[in-house]
C-alpha cells in the first residue's frame, strides 16, 4: 500500500495531547504505523556520558501514531485527507481538499 504520509511532509496533530501542533516528518515507521515529527511529542531521556556524546537530560522526539496525524494542505495550511490518482503512468498523491497534487 502506498504511504499517505511520507518523510519531509508537513503534518498537524489532530488528536491527543499535542493536538494542533504542526511539524515536519523526520522518519516514518510503516511496520509500527508511527512517525517522528519535529518538535512534537518531545520526551526527556537521561543519558550516561560516553566518549562520543555528552551525558545529561536530552529532549528528543518520540514516535506518534499515524492515525493522529493529518497532512497539511500545500496552499491553505489546513488538515486534509490524501487520495491517489494516476498521471500518465505515475501514481501521485492528491489532497482531498481542493484536489491539489501534493507531489509529482
């Protein structure tokens, strides 16, 4: 199945503790149905100092479920669902709000 949310997309959180926050997708984990979004769902990790990195309390993004995310429309920056259509022999993503091609 084609991915509706991909790395580099701008998304908005539609439910949960971080509702309304927006950010760029850093990583998508399809097997877990989760994604990492920059600046959303930050957690603190207490890490021990090593030769490569400094220790202390580090903030980093935790994965958030894909069902809690919605793609931001490219022009009006509102949440939109994603559909697909064929353009020539390529399958492209299309925003359901307005029918604008997202990539392609």
